[in-house]
């Protein structure tokens, strides 16, 4: 590839186009849709069918448990067949499941079954597939590229609660689900089909925008085949330390994300204001992912994650002490900053500790445990609220869990030299 003429602007590396398109896809993934809109839908659905306060919260556990079971399998499909194919098929299936909520009756089993279907059929819309794409297109700037892509979850989290609340207010919750399905099929799917490619080689390019054949391109190409298998990773004690740490982080942070609207409702906040507070979490998530990505390219990633855990500890502490109004919005933003940082870190650490050989399989297990924590935590929090009559006990518990996770992150080891380990 020849250098641009003097004074001419160099073309934008297509990897950044892919990172932005991946962000748009992640904004509409099942992970974002469930986390950002569940608490918006649960109120009107409960009112129509007369369900108890805790009954709907088995649904997040259903979707996350299903995702935990399916993630390694879907990761294997991505490793074998490429992420693009899995992503496109999964978005079609996600849209069909969302549209099916229109037909829902008062059966809790039917409600749970739809969330199981989202977890099984829509998992390819999540980080399991998109993180593989980004890791294939970037090496030196992988942290920033992951931050750009995964920031899409923050964008979706800001927009979707307000969008769904508007649809529910104007058309009812059933047509609101149909509106989400139409969004996926008419806008998201065509954008991804036109932009996403599995590797830079498919367009005659090299990772990071290096000239093909350069030293940087050859080094990145060599690393693309190095790393451990999932079986080898499971024999590593550090692998289990990572699993446990991110399970606990997912349990606490996802609990706060899904319970913020009910918590504020107990304090007299109206549904529109509560939906805006939910969006504030994802605004913090957006900022957290961008900053984290930039920092991970420059500093040791586990230390970056540790620093970002201080934000939700402060935010949850504010809510535990009765924060309301503007202070509640500030607390929501602090929680969101960490939620954005931690998922960035998992995707980045997987590539640095275990390489690209079976990246999606290994990352799928970390994502599965993080997601499983995100299902178990909200359910336990709901049970605690029913037992104690309020959120105080669970809020202080989440603070303690996150403090423990900060200590565990301090025990993460330095990155191995994957080239040396291959010989």
C-alpha cells in the first residue's frame, strides 16, 4: 500500500469503522436490552398480570444462566465459523423473540421461556462475538478499540430506557417490544451486514492499520495464532481467580443496574425520572468504557479495573445513606462507570493472558460467569428486599462484595509472553 501524497489526508483505518459498528450492534444486543429495559417493562407487566415483586426477577436469572451454559458453545462457533455470520443470524433470532412478547399471556412460565430463548438464540449479539472481531483488528490499540466498541452498550443503555418508556406510554408494553424488534431488523442488521468483517486480511489490510508486510503486521499476524486452549486455561489457577472475581463483580453491579428503578420508586421518584436515572447509569458506563480502553493501552489492566471499582463503592454508599434527587443521579453515574470498565477489562485480559488461539471459547466462559452473577445478584437482592422490607441491607452487602473484589484484582499476575510460551 503506497503512502498518501504529501498534504493528502490518510484514509480512516477500517478497523475504527468496525469498532463503531460493533458499538452500535452491542447497543442493541441482548445484554443491553435486558439490562437497560427490564426494569422499565417489569412495572406495567406486573400491573397487568398481578405478579409479586420478586416473581419477574427470575427472568434475568433465566437469561444469564442460559447464557452461561451456551457461551462456550457459541464462542466455539465464532472461533470456527467467524464472528460475522454468528452475529447476523443472532440478531434476526433476537428480534423474533422480542416480537413474541406481544403474544404473552399471564403465564410466568411463558415469560421466563422467552428470556431463556433470548439467552440461547441471541448470545451471538453480545461481547462473545464482537470482542473477537475487535481483538482480530487491533493489537497495540486493542484497549481503546474495545473501549469504543463496548461503549455502545452505554449508548444503548442511555437511549433504550427512554425509547421504551416513550413506546410504553404511547402504545403499551406489547407494542414496545415489537418496536425493539423492528429497530433490530430495519436499522441494526443492515449496518452490521455492510461493515463487519472478521479479519483485516479479508480487506487486504493488517491489524492497527499497519502496512501489510510491515514488521508490525507480521508480529500481529504471528500473535493471531498463539495462545492456550480452553482445556489448558482451566488448568491454570489464575483462570479460576478471574472467574470468581468477575462473577462477584457482575452480581453486585448488575443488581444495582436492575434494581435502581424500583429502589427510586420506593423513594417517591416517578417512572419517567426513574427511567432517566437508569439512563444515567449507562451514560456513566459509556464514559467508563472509553476511559478504561485508553488507560489499558498504557497501564496494567487489572490495576485500572481496581481503580474503577472505587466509583460504585462510593455510589452505592450514597444510595445506602439515602441519596435522592440529584445525588441519586450522581450515584447512578458512578455505578455505571464501573460497569463499563469491568466488561472492557475482561475482554482485554482474555487476549493478553490466553491469546487468540481459542479466544472466543475462553472469553465465553468469563462472560458466562459475569453474566451468571448478573442473574443471581438481582434475584438475591429482590429476596432480601422482600425479607427485610427495604434495600439497606443489600446495598451494604454490595459494598462489601466490591471491596473484596478490589483486593482480588490486586492479586492478578503480570501478562505472559505468548511468543515465548509457544516455543
